[in-house]
């Protein structure tokens, strides 16, 4: 009888520790609401069309204002015109892929 009591006690203790661990894991994980908009990603990824910088007509000052673009990249972008698509910047090796990722959502290549 003593063994049964110890076995039940250990079983209950194990069950309680598992439930506590699961509760703590759920509390630590961020809640994912599938209906909630991804505000930070959406706002950064898509700029309104009026705010986009056209690679084919932008001035050097407009290009330098983009994140990851300095004077050297701005000069290379201007020298490489015209662009059919904004991805021409990496395809023609005008800018690095890392720099392109920083400003790609903010530019457009109008014809």
C-alpha cells in the first residue's frame, strides 16, 4: 500500500509539473492572431505610390535620402540609367543585395 501511495504521489507531481511547464510556455510565446494585420511589416514593405522614388528620374539628393544609399551608390545609380525594373540595380551589380533590401520598397522604375 505504501508503494501505491508513493506511485500516485509521483504521478500527480509529474502531471502538475507538465501542466505548469505548458502554461509557462504558452504565456511566454507571443499570441498569434491570424486576423490581426502585420502592421510593422506591411507599413514598411509597401509605400504609397506617391512616396516612391523613381530610379530613372530621381536627383542625387533624393537617392542619398534612401536608407543604405550614399554618394557613391547614388552616382552609380544615376550612371546606370535607364532601368526597366528596380531589380536591375542588383542584376547589373550597381548596388549590393544587402543595400537593395534596405530601400527596395521605397523605389520604382518607371518607363
